[in-house]
């Protein structure tokens, strides 16, 4: 029975590890994709106005860069965004360590 408990704990530990890995990758991926999405949407809007697609993409780049600069200038926003992602990673690491402690306590029993 002890072996079954250890196997179940390790399976749940793997699931939690994969879940938190997905959360962290999705969070930082979303942070990277927001400017790309803004660039795509702005290119579409400029193309709709009548500017050719290539020229609209070229004009959209500095506009999105300026918007990124405005976000960067907001005090503490960028740091808060990154710290949130790091806190999710730290929480995941502590949960995985808790599973290791639980597995060790099951191994020690009996």
C-alpha cells in the first residue's frame, strides 16, 4: 500500500508541476504576445483606412513602440507584471517541494 501511495503522490506532483509550468509559460507568453497583437490590430486598422498593408505595418511599428514606452514609463507597472509571474513560479516550486516532503513522510512511515 505504501508503494501505491508513493506512486499516487508522484503522479500528483507531476500534474502540479506541469500545471504551474503551463501557467508561467502562458503568463509570460501573453506578456510577449500583447504588443504583437496590438501591432496586428493597428496594421489592420491602417489598412482599413486605405494605407497599403506593407506601409501600414511599417507605420504601426513605431506607434506600438511608443505605446510600449508609455507603459514602461508607468512607475512600477513592469516590475509588478514580472513579479506576478515570478510569484506564480515560486508558489509552484513550493507546492512541488510540499509533495516531496509528503512522499518522504510516507516513505518513512511503517
